[in-house]
C-alpha cells in the first residue's frame, strides 16, 4: 500500500499523474521526472481492482543489474499481448472521507501504455517509441 498524500491533493486537487512511488505530480509527464538511471519510462493507465477508478501513473526500468528480471534477462517491453516488465503494483490511495478503498491494497490492472520512452546511445536522449503504446482494455 502506497503512502497517502491526501494532505497535498486536498490543497492542489487531482494530480496530472502519479510517480512510481505514489507521489502526486502536477507538471506534465516527462521521462526525466521518473529517474536518472532509467533506460525506459512509461506513462501507464491503471485501474483499481476493487472500484475500477483509473489513474495515470509512471513506471521506469533500467538495464542496471538491480533492475533486471529475476532470470537475469533484460526487461520485456510492452506489446499487444502484455505490459511486459511494466506494471505499477498498488494504485495510489483514493478512498473518500468515509474511508479507504479495499483496492488500495491490491495490485492494479494495467489498462494502457499511454506513452513509452527509451534512451540509448551515447547522448542518452529520451525518444518516444509509439510502437510500445498499447491499449489492453477499454470500458
């Protein structure tokens, strides 16, 4: 379960997106805001398993050893069949004044990869790669 930033969101309103630590973000998404060591960054649309509420969230992955898959291979990039190595875990806290949503303790469902970015080569400049931007379900 992610930390509750209700003290921020009640003053500033709903964020444009949430970072990978569940922090509300109010500037437009940029891959540089995800992490200095990431080789891939994605803006995802996820849904709470319990209530279905949707959230734009960011996820970043690095080629560095600590970010490789459990089998030591490079991350799987999103495709029409799956989100690959990209996912979010629990959704941002989103209960109301009556209490928390049970879905805050469940992994959320991946709805879409809204933006996908990669950086490689000596310049390490971010380039958007539309080939990995996929909608998994809409409804």
